[in-house]
């Protein structure tokens, strides 16, 4: 479970103001927003890079500002812009993630065969196609034992078959009782994977809807009201 209570970050522009959100087990919450500034601040809070905030942020009922940092083993952050040294061998990265994510030998062996990993290991990260890179990250991160995920903009610019594969992966993660916070700006994709959908603008959560209800509404109108730059 991921829980955000009365979160405010007033010294950044745009500020985050009085954000309340709870992502339960087996649920995907899609937080839609224009630009990336507010969500960048939110991600930095979860990564421990921003600690000067008001309110509470918890992972598995552990406050991320508490003395215990055991919450880190329960949380995985996944972004299309994940920064790794581009001259690093894929094999080196795989070994690093396998150790740090505490991936079992059985799970690793299954992924190795299923993903034809042998073909990728000798390559540098910079030599991978973007779609290969994202498939690699998504597959590895799903093997981490933690059940809480923050995923940002992971299908943007990708071909339809990747988006379909990613959506299937999200559905399986929900069956495995993972809690998923997806950050993006695609209102139509939000309906594909989301159970609840929130609209954030200038750091404030203006509207939150169950996806089932949102499907009956005028999506274009919601987009122009909450997500267009001129709205």
C-alpha cells in the first residue's frame, strides 16, 4: 500500500498542495497532470531526494521519513527516463539489479530463457533499441519482491504491441496484489489500466474518479478542462 496524507511542498513551483491519495493492494491509480514539475517533486520525495515537505508519505505503513528505511525494499520506481550509464554492459546492470532486488535463481532463470536475455547481455545500454530497453526494465522490476510500484510515462512513444504487453503486465501485477501509482498525461491510456484516475493541475488534485464512472463521461471535455495547457 502507498499512502499520501496532507502532502504539501510549498517552496517549489508548481507547489504540491494538500495531496491525499491511497493506493490499495491490487489497485492501479493513474495520476494525470500537465508538464512534469509537480510529479518530478513527488518522485523526488519517494526517492529520498526531497525531505522538506509537510504531511505524511507511507509505503506499507512505514513513514519514509522514519528512522527505518525498510520501506525501500517494498517500493520500485520505474521510468522511461531511468538514468543508467549508457556505456554500461546490460550484463553488468542485470547482475546489479539481480542482487539489489533479491531476485531468486528460479525467477531469474525463467526470465533469462523467456526474454532471450543471452542476446542482450553483451550489448551496451546505448546499443539497445528503446523498446528493448523498456521491456528489459519492466521485466526485471517485476521480479523485485516489493509489491508497490511508481511508474512514469512508460508507454509514451512506444508501438502498440509494447503498450498491449505492458497493459497485460499491469493486469497481472494487480492480480498479484501490487499497488501501482502510474504518472502520465494520456487520459485514454489511463482508462486502459486505471482503477481510479486523478487529475492534477499546478500541484493540486482537482478531481478523482473511478475509471468505471469516467468511461461514461465526455473524455475530451475532461482533457480540455484539466490537462490542456490553456485550461
